[in-house]
C-alpha cells in the first residue's frame, strides 16, 4: 500500500479526479492549501500599500492505493495536471503500513 | 472596572457642565426681538398676495412680502424627508461597509459598532443641546448657536424661516442630525484597528461640543461667522454648500491629529494588512454615492432648481473622479484597481460637496479631475513620505479633498446657477456679492479653511489628551493582535 500526495494547480482538480476515477480509484481527500516552490508570488497594491504575496493557492490530493495501482495512478496525475509551466506542482509517494475500513473492520488492500 | 466607570462619569459631567455654561451665557446675550407684522391667513389675503405666495412656495422663494406665514409644502417636505434618510444611509450601512471592508476581518465589527454607536450618541446630544447650539440664535454669536431649542423645545412641523421657508423644522432638524452623525464617523477610518471603543465614544462626545457644533454654526447658523450666503453680518463671506469645511475638513484634519497621537498599528509596515473584503467596500461606495444625493442635492433644503443643479454636479464630478483615479493607477502602476475606483468616487463626492450648489457642469468636470488626482497623491505619496498610519485614508481623502474643495469652490463659483450668491438681502451686505464679482472669493474661502483647520487641530489635541488621561486610547498589544471584535465587543464578524 502506498499513499500518494499530489500538490496541483487548483483548476486541474476536476481533470485529475476524472482520470483517477477512470482507473477505478474510489476515493480521495482534497484540501485547499497554500505554498510556494519555484513559482514566484505576486504583488498586491491597496492604495499606497504594496504587499508581496508569496503563498499561492494550490490543491492537495491524498489517496491511498494498493501497490499494483500505484504506477498507473501517479502517471494519470502527472499526465492530467501538467501544463508545462512553472508551478504545476509535485507528487509524493509514501509507504503505508496498514488501513482499516471502520464500517466493516476490513484491513489492508481491501480497506482502500 | 470601578475606576473606569468613575472616569466615564467624570467625562459625562464635563460635557454636562459645558451645556450649563452655554445656558448661562445665553441669558447674558438676550437679544431684543424685532416686532414682526401680524401675519394674515391665506384665505383672507388679497388674490395678488395669494398668487405671489403660491409662486414662492413652488419655487422655494421668499414669501415675506405677502405677509402670509409659510407652511410645510408637500414637494419640498417629501424631498427633504427622503434626503435625510439618504444621508443616514451614507452612515448605515454605507460608511460602515466602505470602512468595514477595508479592515482585517478581526476588526470588522469594531467599524460597524463605531457607526451604530455614534448614531445613538450623537442623536441623544443633538436632541438635548446639539441642534440648538448649531441652529439656535439667542446667543447672537457668530461662533455658537443658542439655547432656545434645547431638548427640541418648540420644534414642530412649522418651518423655521431663518433656514427654509417651506419645510417643517422637525424635518430640517433630522436632516441636519444625519450630517452630525456621519461627520465624526468619518474620523475613525484613520484610527481603525487600534482605538478602544470606550475612548472612541468619549472622543465623539467631546468633539461634537468643541469642534462640530461651533463649526457648523459658523458656516450654516443664521448668525454664523462664515455663512456668506445666509448671514448679512457674516464677517467672512465664505460659502460651503453641503459641508466641505463642516464635514470633510473637520473630520479629515481631526483624523490626522488623532492618528498621529494614537500611533501606528502594531506591526504596521512589517506585516501585511490588506482589506478583508473589497466586495463590502464596493457596496459601501455605491451606498455612499447614492446617499450623497441627499447630502448635496438635499442641502438646497427644497426640491428646487438649486437642488437639481447640485444633483447634476455631484454626478459629473464623482463619475469623473472614479475614472481618473484608476486611470492614474493604470498609467503609474500598471493595473486599475477596484479600490482605486471606489477611492476616486468618494474623493469626487468629497471635493464637489462644498461646490455642488454653486458651480455649473463645467466646474463640476474640472472638480472631478482634481478630485481624482490630488487625493490620489495624498494617499500614495504624501502618506509614504510622512509615515503616519492613516489606516483607511480619512485624511488623504476627506482632509486633503475637503480642503481642495473649499478652495476650488472660490474659483469655480458661478452665480448663474444660484441667485442666493448675489442676493440683495445677504450677499450684497456682507461682501459675498462683491467678492464673487471681483473674482476674489478665494480669499474668504482660504480664511474659512484656515479657521476650520485651526479648530479641528486644536480641538482634537485637547480632546485626545483628556481622553488619553482619563480612559486611555489603545487596547493592550495582545488585544490588538486578537482583534477589537472579540476584545471590545465579545463577538466575531464571521463564524464559519
């Protein structure tokens, strides 16, 4: 089992979700986050006051998949979230020890 | 807590003693009343007098020669009741939303509380003594009104012909009250996010007596020092149609002094303090603009040709300023901002205020351009040079804009749009007519502006020192970090 954490551009969420659904991935957790990498922020001016906004809005997708589904899922995210411009985001893969479906007590791959 | 209560009581006592002092002085200045001829009833008057009377009623003219007592006329009264409601709309919720959107979300309620709190406090003072101190005349003083209308004694639906022939005095009183409400409320844009609510209310209570009532009487009172249009004995024949000096200069210059004495917000210049909702600010701007028609066109005190002209000039100047300000941003910074459009609109409204009933549409267009340019540089450049924390730019827009408006009115004045500027009854006697005809009105306007600045600056200095000693001005640094909504009012603007 692996956990995929993907930080993507907000407007790409629908496309990524549809691509993952097509692969049979049945659930995900999505969070609105702010952060920065190589992409620069922007300047906001309110009358005489200028503020540099470093943190840009991004979407974080978290999904846990069986090892067999990992490669396809990561490839689908990278393919659909790509615009080719700076700020497209990153995908992280982490090992997961176990999972439990609360309703049924199922564990491991059956639970995700 | 107990100490605080005593301090507030002490302040109230000071206010009360001021009022008593006024009452005592009044008896010393008792004026000899000139006996007027007994008025005749309309039905008993000759046909010629009746016709003249009706024409005067329809055109907001002077019916004195007919010897028939003026009464409240439907059209004028309807417009003035609407105007009074429109001016209240400028504060509630116009200014509340305009300022409320510009602060951080943790302080939005402190702005709403300020607007509502001032509405209550000023109405009480206005009812008790305020109206009388501005529009009374029994002190026969150029500086302050009188005692005859204390507790609105004798104020009913009959007109007070010293001010308007055809509208009820109770409507006139409420119309003027709405000006007295918005004026102090403007000040606290400069001090936003860092002035305790108790200190704010105490400041307003004293400021009305030391600054607003004397100034409003000097400019609009029948015996006022600077009331060029309606006081034949005015020493300074200046003109201020709807409150460039009384409302905008007084609040703007007071705001500068108060924000200097108060100090900067914690973290000012180090952490970002962007407006929390420019959407609210835009809604507030729209309400201010619409409400301002009551402010400016209503200041004709009738539904007449002068009101119509003020309606036109207000629209032209405001729309142009709302266009010029973002145009400057576009040229100098690259992007025309919504806040720039809102700021330009308010600046246009401020600068046209003293001129609205005295200039023509060309004058209004010139004023629109000036209003888009001068306050723009006041808030973007001047504030940066002197590094004062005028949080929401009360000084930059109202102080600077009001001063520019007071002066430019003296240059662009056009008696063709307002015959009162050259009337034989007043303007010919106090020198206003001569000043306009010799194109030297700017001198009187500059004197009026100077007196306004002096009164606002000195009055605010004294009041701020008193309030600082008795109550204290600022919340603790921790409270300021947390936000005034929770620390002063025990609630939050947004629970989600």
